[in-house]
């Protein structure tokens, strides 16, 4: 491959050569290329020197290809045409026929409410497209986007590279999830009663501190700390544990475990904006834009808080 670039051959000369071969005349080729006749003649001389063999001979008032010229023309013309078409006429994206695979990064709390309706829309509008879902969160999103391991992501994010595009989807409240058959939060959950109960928390640090400890400087009676929201419903059901979770997560859990309930927190706890994120380098990728638009549609139809 290196020898190709080491050869003293300006590939623009091939374009001049193909046009001259098609026109059969330096004068006509110069007109088509918006060049002077001397410039076209000089280009042909340079190409002939690089090839090491005559490419044209005089034929009446025009030019005719030699055998070597005919071989070069047959090889060069389709490649140049393909390059031009690739540059000025990119392949059009059709969701009905596309078989693209899009990699989407999701914070774990989004899988339940986002993925099922997103897959239903894909089945209807882009039946051959596929998704690869990867876990991300605010500590890993920069690396996931920078390394292109994901094409887009839905998560909370802080500082991001300047070339990151971000679109807020919603800002959700937190609620207290409990099993009324075992936990007794009362008609109005007070801070004293809240702190007296045992809790299950989600900690991305792998410790006994969650968002309440970090924001309010209080320490709950944590019975168990888990790394994701996936097991929260199973842990709360049938126990006296309280779980402080985003309202959108609580709704999905209760849809599967209708015996559970939620109540307002005794603390003013607002969630950070959940955002749709992607790199500017894929801004013009129609398949990724199509999936982004579907995510936005789903976020509006699930009635997420603040949407």
C-alpha cells in the first residue's frame, strides 16, 4: 500500500485523461474541465511520463487511445465515476430497507421504559435495523462517546467534550417506593420516619452512600447497596425496605409489581436532566439520526416527568 503513495503520480491526472479519452480532443476536454488547452496538454505529458508509455496517438483532427491507453481508460473510468458518485450522491437511508446496527448507551434506569416502545417503533418503521445496548452512566459516558463504542446515549452527564451534542429529554422527580404490606411510612412520610426505616440504595461507587447522602449530608440505615435499579422491585416487594428512586423507574416497577406503592419524599430531591447525547461526527449519519428521533418520540409518549 505504501508503494502506491510513493509513486510520483497525481491522481488528478487520471481525471484529465478520462475526459480527454471521452472527448477525443484536448480542446473539448479543456472546455469540459474549465482548464486551458496548455494545462490539459501538460497534464497528459505528466501522466504519460508517469505511466512510461504513450496513451494517445493523433487520429485526424483528434486523439485516439493506444492499447495501453485503452487498458488504463477501462480501469480508471469506473473507479473515478464511483468516487464522484460517492462524493456528491451519498447513499440514501431508507428505514424500511436499512439493516444498520446502531449502538445505544443507556443508564440502567432507562431500559424498562425506553427499550420496549423503541423496539416496537423499529419493528414498524425499520424492521431490519438492530440495536446493541451498552450500559453507561455519568462516570463512563465520556469514554463511551469518545471511543465511539456507542453512537448515542441516554443518561445524566456533567462536563462533556465540546463536540458532544446534547438534548434534554426530561427532568424527573424522586419518590419513595415501598411495600405497604410490610413498611409503614404513614400518610405523610416525615424525615424522622424516613431515616428510621431500612433502605435499599443504588450506588455506582459500590458503597453505602447514595444521592440522599451526597446531597443532604444525612445517613440512611442502608441494608443493601446495589449497582443498578434492576433488582429494586424484587428487593422492596415482601420487605420493609424503602427505596428512593426516580418516578419513571417507580412507575415501571409498579406496573410489574402492583402491590407496591410510592409516597412523596420528606426531602426536596430533584433529578438531574436526562439527556440524549451524541458526537458531532455522526450528526449527518441518517441511520443514527433516525434512532435519535425515535428516542425523542418515545420520551414524549411515555409521559415521563417534565417531558
